């Protein structure tokens, strides 16, 4: 009996480990970078529908902004986060050039979530720096697609 129990236990353990989905880290990183790029492009295009598609739209979505000489902004829930962006786009409907440069991008991927940290700098059309910052995003997979659940920017 003990022999059968051990055999069944071994089969269950092997089946359990072989059924786990293997994550293709490089493919996921490419998809995450594409999402970050799309979110930035949609922001500069002032396209709220495209922009909103980049975000987890629930009550725990969080956005934190701030930095040296700036008031810290803390928004919780997609209703609050989304409405602030929608209002911004409606009040400033003209697209702006996307002169943002992101570098030193670090991405850590798990099965259904990931975090991204990067340096960013925005430039004028003449090539002068408008400011630098550190960006942090926490992403979740929703229906097989990466979405931003948390965004923070610290400007310096």
C-alpha cells in the first residue's frame, strides 16, 4: 500500500510541475515595453481611449507624482486616476511632441505581474531638457494583456 501511495504522490507532483505555464521572460519584457511606449504615445496624442486601455481600471489603481519643488499628487482608484487624465486631455486637447527618453529600464517579470523602473527625461523641440525623473510602474496581466496598476513619477 505504501508503495502505491508513494507512486501516486510522485505522479501528482510531476503532473503538477509539468502543468505549470513556463513564462517567456524576453517575450513578456517586449510586451511590457510596448505597453509603456503605447501609454506614453497615447498621453502625448491626448487619446484618452487608447490611454485608458493601458491601465487596470479598478479601485486599487494608484498614481503618485511629485518631486523637488512640486506638490505631491496621490490618486487612488481608476475613477479618480482616469478622470484626472480625461480632464487634462479635455482641457489640453492638442497633441504634444513625444520628446521623452526612457533609459536604464529595469523589468522584473512574474507570472501575472511585473514591475518596471526607469529614468526618463523630457526635451523641448530644440533639444533642451525639460526635466528628469524616475518612473516606477507595477503591472498586472488582465485577460492576457499587460496593464498598469500603479504608476509613480519622481521628478528631480
